[in-house]
C-alpha cells in the first residue's frame, strides 16, 4: 500500500531529525505567582545587576567546561558551561539553552554563523557569549547548554518534559549555576536576591522553558521557539494521531537517544499506529506536560506549576510548522501577555518541516536567492517599515522593509529584560543598531521568497489582538470526498505547489477581499454519508487554500485539520498569516487522506459529503498602511 521509498524516507527523516515532536479557552486562569511568591516592584526591575558575594566573584578568563552533575534521583546530567571573560566583581547573567527532541547540547560556540543550520537560537548563544567576533562595549554572558534526560550524555529515560523528572532537572541545573558561576549577576525579586537568568531554545527546547518557568521563580525572560501549548492537540488533533511525526520522532530517538524512552511512549506509539486511539491516561499525561496545565484551569490538568507574572516571553512560531502550528504560539502568547505587558509574538514562515519526505516544500529551496539561511526558521525578518523607524544600516529603501536578523531580535529582547532598556537601545552594547520589535509581528504568505512581515496595529488605545473573526461564510454546497484506502494514492503525491495532498478546492463567499488576514479561522463542518454509513468514523482533512489572481492554487501554509465522525463539528483551523491582493481568494480545501497522518486513515472506503462555513480572522492593519484594502 505504501511504497518502499516512502518508508525509507520516513526512517531517513527520523534518523536526521533534530527537531521536536483539545484546544481549550483561556477564560479560567491559573493562580499567578510572582518572583519569590510576591510582587516585583519597578525599582527592582530597573536595578542594575550585582554579584551576590564580591569576595568570591574573582572573575575569570573565557573557558568552556564539559560538566556532569547528579539529578535529584542520581541520574547524570550533562552540561556544557561557557565562562565568559569577566573582571573581579563584574556581574553577568546566565542564558540557559537546551535542544530539540532527538538532539543534544551545543558543545561549542566557535562556529561560522553562516553555516550553522540547527537553529537560529544557537547563533544567539554565540552573540551572548561574546567570544567570537566580540563586541567591545560589553562583557560576555554565562551560557549553559544541556542534554535533556534520555538525550546525549544525560542518563535516564525520556518522559517528554514531565515536571517530576525533566522539570526537577531544570531546577538542579539552576542550583548548580548559583553555586558554581562566581560572577553570576543577581537582582532582587520581591525583596530577595534572585539570579538573573534567561532561557532560549526551539521545539523541545522551547517547551523546557515553559515547564521550568512554571516550576521555578528564578527565570527573568524566555524565548520559546516553535513549541507546544497542548500536546494533545499537537500530536493528535480531534484524537487523530499525527503518526508521521510520531514515528519519525521515535526513529530519531532510536538513533540519538538509543531508545531510552519511558514505556508509556512506546505504548502510545503502538496504539496510534494500530487502533488509531491513544489511551486516556497517556493523553492526560501529555496534556499536563505543557503550559495549558497552568494557563487554563478548566482543562483540569494540574501538575504543580503556576503562571508567573514577572517573566517576559518572546514566542516565535512558524506558519508552515505542521507539528506545532500558529495556534499554539498564539495560545502561549495570550496566556503570558495577560499577566506581563512585555510579552512578544512573532509569526515566521518556517519551523518543523517534513520536506525530507517530499511532503512539504524545502525551506532551504524556498529561501534560495535570498540572503537568508534556514536553521529551523528563516534567519531574516523583512519587516515593512519606514526610514524613520528602521535603522539605516538595515533599511531596504527599494522595498520599504527593515531587514532584521532573527538572532539579533532574540538577543535584543533578552538584553531588554535581563540587562535593561538603555542597553537594549545601545548599539555599543548590542553590537548592532537597535531594531524595532513590535508586540505582535507576522510574516505574511505573500508569494515572495523573502516574505514581508508586518506589525499588527492596535485599534485605538487598546493592545493589538488576533482573537477576533469576521462574519462566517455561507455553508458550501455538499462536496463528495473519498476517505479510507480510496484516498491514499492522491494523498501520497507531492506537487510543486507544496500541497500536502491533492485537495479539492471549494469556493467561500466571504474570502476574496484584499487585505492581511492573521489569526485563527473557525469552521463549522458537516459530514454526511454517501449511501450507507460506514461502521468506522470517517476522517476528513479540512484546510484553507489560496488562489492567486494568476490562477495558481496551494494549500495555505501546507496546513490541514482532521475532522472525525459524521455530523456537525465546530473547530479551529490552523492559524493563518496571509495577504490577499486584488483577484486573490481564500478557499476551503478538503481531502480524504494526508501523509502527515500516515497511518491515520479509514481502513474501509467511506465516501462522504462535506459542507462547511468558515469564519476567517478579522483583517488586520499595520502602521505603514500596506494591509489597507
């Protein structure tokens, strides 16, 4: 049924993969905890760092140490510790990093940035450490990169960031840092000395920050990139497992993790590939190992964590990331910005990709001909701007865009929240001209290889929002879709239009107005049998397409959402960030199979009639007027 080359491709993806692996409202908030359990005053936030003990803060030359420490249960934890060059009593913050699923720690920062292809955040580590191409206006920061439990040189088994295991490891590493980094900077939180610590990482390395911050008071800023809010939604939306990624992640683990998984993970994988249903206890456990557990109490997933009101977070999420789509970045951002005005959100184009299987367009090929590289995300953000708001050194007058390295945006955010606003505005400290970093920035699907980003403009005096929808479309006429084995041949076909499968494009009567659409679309989908109903619940994959004025069509962001069962379903579609020009239109897309869900299909042929009503995100405005219809 599946060709040998497809299964070989899946194994190849798994062995090379260095990335990671039901939605709820945010109305019922978790209790909020501040630093030290109290309120952080403005004077504390603005106070300069100091070493904790000037007598022992003797300073040191730059060096790198490979360190092994013991976890709470005796498990060895492997760290690479970067000591910057510091004078006596000169304080420095700590930037804590960890890797994606199946990866390992960063053991050297002495690399050529142009060829580093793992993640943009590692480039930011190099900037922070400040030993390669050093900036004269500042000292380097301490950096620790460590192997998660069950990865690399760290012992134990992978439990997917269980607060009782990987969460406690996070705290153990912070304890070690306080005891062994002599010039670590401190600042009071709620009247008590607290180490100045930032975190960074992508995918699994994004989620460790959300778990660690939920448990520990010692984090001052974090940059989670391409990670999850709710693993139940990420891995099995509508209870339909994303078995392509699940299989690939375990295959990656057999190589890099040497199969060191907690048994519940093997059980869940077997269930996903055979019955298509994962046990309730596994689903609940995975749900509790994400920020939803403390962002949304109505989800009833307690795991000992609390939402902190004194941790600015910069969330980065890729529109074409078919593992963790834009909705998860938006949900994380909305959770944190409810309690912290300094939260930021950036929608980029790329994240996790299945291009090694031919299921998605290659990000590297997509960026060919631009000055950007692909290292989990695109390395540059082309923000629509003006000469007055963008530094001359990075302003492209021909396109009216501010061409900003993503590594510098991350570093500038960390400087602002770990060191201070004045340093974040200082080219002398940063080593580059300060860049504009709006509260919400969205890279648009606009047909360009170097896609344009916009600042989301607020309405009146309110803060910008992405959680509103336009009026829904009329229900489309019923369209027959073949599900089950009859849908597989077309579903395995890749086209130059970057389609996940050969979808059926269905026109919507409310989706051809020029403008910028950013946010989460909502849909009502009706699924009815054609002839006798199947004993199996039919699975249909629903998405949005984009038809350009020249007639070209593609699945928008390569994203689809499963709908399982007969009847009417209300659902959130994957988030979008797109610009429509005159003559363009957004459509509904329907398909009976998707290679992202490689073994999640109906074993019996089940033709169905599908109709839908779609409410697109409300059109957004940007300060330059580019999105004006």
